[in-house]
């Protein structure tokens, strides 16, 4: 039975031309070799699996090729074949992680003074050089500073910050970059085609993303997937192996978010439990999909990728507003960050989805079975005779200087009012005549949210003349009037009236009564009634008399009817 060679070893590049990425490093090395200006010490730094040791070995071949020093070794001579096979006597490879003692370094350097056995240079390739001790670096330092002409040092490290500056200053340092998903995917596709193995592009994309910038990690995952899939690289197998859920399931989550169906969203999220997914990866998938949708909204010509086809992105882009999309994305990445703080990953994931709907802008439709109130997240209190109070007793030295009542109260005698009463929504939003008195009901029936809705609430209707709707904007809210918001308002009014309309804004005056101003008046009235009711509460009087506390009027707020 023939021994199997891992893909990462079998497909290790043997020349600079076969390297994936790292053009900035290869160009510098090729120019140095062509001009004969080859430094005696090179340091290759970068994360795992980006090609540090591979570049060093190719450079060793370039220096010791029997055909001469060049950027294109022949790969046919004895020196090239010995280096490829790992048995060149003049290429001394050292794993610094296992030889950290100063005695090991001194033993290694004792032979520096001797000429190479058969090659042009004696080359020391020290991997993970940052693992050497301070004494070992001191032993190496003198040789790095004044090496014999026949010696070259090639150092590789994943953590260059741990190297002494005295060593760094004596080396040419090259920082190898993490590879992009596209580069890794292209290399995996090339290998699969060369090996004549069946594969699906989506599976390659998943492996490239899971490689996290490391081609070697991606190749190891590909080996694992081929074993898992019996010689095939299929998307379903890749998701099962990586612990990711199906694309359609993530798409369904976004559709439920767009519909505001909280009950359906929570129920669907519960169905993930049977797959035991990695919820951190699931949030990453969700954030990645939201980012692609945002790109599709901003750039309609965006073609998507293997995991996110353009037609799917276009359909979802039409379902979600741009403001909601940004909210969902931000919530997803914050939920990903806080996942470790949750009682368990499943709870953290579900709470992230709930938070997406709970913080939607006011006016957005959400199917919760109860009226949503995102703003109440900042309101909390303790019930006491239809009120809540937190009393801070004064310091003994100054009784009269006490502050202290932070309150939520509703008058028992007054029927609760709400800002919505200033503009009650129509139970059946049939188009109205367009008279000024109809404007609060029209605004309540418009399909608007966010800034566009606030623009409408801060306008007064002056009249409608055919296709022209004349509006007066409250001067306090002039910053809301942008071309984008005007377009949204005009489109919503066109849908409401069943005919295309255009807006004509005229200079606003403080005398115009807008729905927002009406709501402010109602709120001020409710707050005043709450303050009177709170001041008249016997318990508050007792607290003021016994502890010398005083009421902060601005801290008193009416309690919502369903609080």
C-alpha cells in the first residue's frame, strides 16, 4: 500500500512562480538575486501557513543551484533535488521551539566557520526563531553581525515582536501577509482539478473562509473533507464537517427578520439545536450575508459569490430597509463578541436575534403579539402606589442639600394619554382628500420608518393640488430634509394616494401645527399631570418630611398604560 502524502506537502511550491500570493516578498528576493545583492540574514515573519518556510527553502535552492544564483532554480541538479527532499547537508534546518538552550545554539554555531560540504553556501534555516532564549540570542548575535562569506541565515517566526531589536537590526525583514479568501479558493480549485476530484465551488469557498488566511490550514481541511466525503468535496459535507448550517437556513433567518416575525424567528432558531452548530460561526454567516445584501443595495451590479448568488441578494435587498440592515449587522457582530459572556452559546444567539427586532426603529412592523416598545429598555423603577421612587437621604451635615427622587408615576385620577392620540391611526387607511386636518392620520398610515417617518411627523400639510403635495417643515427639523428622505416620503404618499405625487416644501413657521408638536404637547400634559399626582402622593410627603428629600421634577415620568 502506497503511503499517502498530505496535500499541503504534496503541493508545496518548489519555485517562486508556484507561490500563491506574497508578490511583494518574491519581487524583492528576485531583484536581489538578479543583482547579486543578497544579504547574509533574512527574517520571514507572518502568521501560520502563509509560506514562510516555503519561501526560505526556495531561496536556499536559488542560492545553491548548480546552474548559478538566480530567481529560477533548475530543480534538476543534485543540490535542488537534495533541498526538495530535505537531505541537503549544507541546508541546516533547526526548530528553535525544541532547541532553546544556549548550549544547543553554541553547538550549532561551532560549525559556522567551516566551509560548505558541496554547495555554494552553508544555509541555516531557523524556524520559530522567537522561541530562543535571551542567552541563545546573545550567542547568535555575534555571528549574525560578522558572518563568514559562505554562510546565510534564514529565520522564520510567527511573532517578530519577541525578537531582540539587536537581532532585527541585522536582518532583512519580510512580512508575509495573510492570504485572501479568493487566493486560497483559487489554489484549492487548481489542486482539486489537477487531482481530478469532484468538488462544488461553494465547498471550496467554505474551506477558503475556514482557512482564515492560512493556505496550509485550508489544505488540511481539504484533506479532511475528502476523507469525510469519500474523495469528493461537496458543500453539504463541508458544512457538516465545519459545523455550519445550510445556506437556506441562514437565508430564512434574514427573511424572518425582514418580516418582523419574532415568534417565527424564535421558533426557527430553536430548530438549530438538533444540528448542534457552532453559534459563533452561525453569527459570522449571518453577518456575512447581511454585508453582501448591503453591497447589493449600494451597488446593484454586485454579482455576489459562490455562497451568495446575485438573485438571492437582490430579493433580500428588496425586503429589508437600509437602516434595518445596518442595525442587524451591528447587532450580529456585537452579539458575536459577547457570545462568551452569555449563559450558553444558544441563549446568546437567540438573544442576539431578539435584540435585532427589539431595537428596530419605531413604526417598523414587528409581529410580537404585543405592542413593541424599544425605548422602554432605558426605563426601570420600583412600584409604590402607582409610582416608583428611589430616595437618597441627605448627608448628616447638610439636610437641606439632599437630592433624590428618580420617578415613574401615573396619576390615578387621570386617564392615561399617549402621544399617538394626537395622530390616531386609521383602522382602514383609505386615501383622504389631502386637507390639512387629515395630515396626522395620513402620517400614521404611511409605510415609513426611521428618519423618513420623523420628517413626515415634523411637517404640516398646506394642501394638495393635483400631483403636488405642499408641505411646511418645522424649522427645528430642517436637517432631516435630504434628497433621500424626500424621495422616501414622496414614494410613501404616492402609494397612499394611489397616484404619483411630488413634494413642494414651503417656508415653515412655528405657528404650523405638526404631528410631532401635537405629540409634544400631549406628552407635556401627561408629565405635568404625573408630577402633580406624585407630589400629592402621601408616601412622597412622608419621605420628604422624614428624610428631607426633594423631588427632581425632570425625573418624574408618566407610566405607560401597559407598564
